[in-house]
């Protein structure tokens, strides 16, 4: 599976999730959800808006989401 790149655009640290704006969908309004348990490095609490990340995509019952999230 090929990794993708994007930028963190939303963080809800108290709820344990955030959203990534994928690079390849620069004109799309659809951002990818990610959960704190899907973050590899650094720790979820250390992530911030604007961080560039690498991730994998998976299909869920609510649509696509990111996992294996790591700052690049």
C-alpha cells in the first residue's frame, strides 16, 4: 500500500482525533479523519495544526480515514 502526504488542518486533542488535508486533493473540501490510536510518531498530543504528515488510507463505514500517521 502506498503512503500519502498531507497537512493537519484540525485537532481535537480533548476528544482524540483530527483531520488531514491530503496533498493530492488540494481543491477538495474533503479532509481525512484520523484517531489518536492511528498516530505512529510523535505522540498524538504533540501533533499540531500545520504539521506535514505521511499516512495510509483505509475505508471505514463512515468513509475514508487515515492511519499510520507520522510527521515528516
